[in-house]
């Protein structure tokens, strides 16, 4: 499929880290000082409590701000939740939705994720929608049908144009385990995702949409991954928490 129009994105997912604001500032400053105008976009998806602080650090740099979750209601009596509008107000461009940790640890269903994507898009946030199979599903050879079913359910009644959504293929067995999916297999599944988007929407939209790979991406793996036809960047967990490693990863991705 046509490769020219796709935008590439490498996003760091800090998850529930680092443990203090001081450390978060140090990490963001170090990454900012090493980030140039690469041939892909860089985003930092940080804990909500650090968004405002990190925004101040990166606002005059090429780095974009992202959140890791949002609630599907706009406002009201939902103690502890954070709305898409609040994220937009803090200058977020992206919000990760449907991460496997949210699906498994916080019981988020495809229906909930679908509602969250809708409210995020209504507030002009770009969801980074994560899809991926478990080790058990892979062993049963049902990876492809699992991914297709997630996409169909998560994107139900959602209109996309190729620029208002990013998809991250994240095989659950490769997240935080050090087990990287081979570049060939990651590319194959990202290609499957692209074909499903062509089927659900159009070939034109499928050719524009950014599809990342995520799962133990490191500075030593990124170069090969970025060369694959259907991989348009990475969602990076652990390696985005060590400034030197993430900076090297970005440099290697740019070469
Ligand atoms: C993630 O957080 O989405 C992720 C892929 O983590 P890691 O890079 O640590 O596997």
C-alpha cells in the first residue's frame, strides 16, 4: 500500500512513573535537550498529574504532549476521573486508549474504549488506540481474528480520516517482558491492521493512518522496526523512562 503520506510517531508511555515530580522534570528536560526536528514526531504520554508541568517544559520544542487515559463522560459526579476536555485544555495532542494494562487490570471493554475514542475525538485529541493479542491467543493461532475483532468493536460508529487516529499494535506478551516480536511479524500484523482499516473505511484512509509497533522496543531494535513497510513508529514503555536510552532510540530511529 502507498507509503508516502503516512506520518511517523514515536511516543513514550511513562505509565505510573517516575515517582516524583522532580524526576519527571529531569527526564523531560533531558529528552527535550536531545530532541531535534527528526523525520518523525515525538510525544511523551505522561501521568495526568505531571501533564501541566511537562507541558511547560516541552511547549516550545517539537515534542508533543500525550495522556494515558481519559473518561468517556464530559463532566459530572465521577470522582477520580479525568475528561478529554481537561486533557485538551492542558495542551495534550494524544491520548493512549485501550492499552492492554487498562483492558486487563481495569476491566476496560471494547465498548468502553469505543466510548472513550468518541469523546477524545470530539475534543480533537488524537487517540493512540492499542490492540494486541495475549500469548495464549497467539499460541492458539487466533492473533489475526483477535486484532480484527478489537478494531471492529473499538471503532464502531467512529468516522476517521487517516489523521485523527493512531493505532498501536502491541502484542501483550511483548509488553514489558523484553520479548520483542520479530520485525517481520510485527510488520505483518501492522499490515493486517492497515487492510482492516481499508475494509472498514477506505484504501486512502488506510494509506494515511499511522500504525505503531509497541512491545519492548529499545534503542537496539528501533532501526530495523522503522524500516518495515507497515510500521510507522513505536509506542515505547520501559525504554522511555531512561533519558539516555530514549534519546539513543530517537537518534537510531532517525538514521
Ligand atoms: C507500552 O507501555 O505500551 C509498552 C510497549 O511497554 P514496553 O516498551 O515496556 O514493553
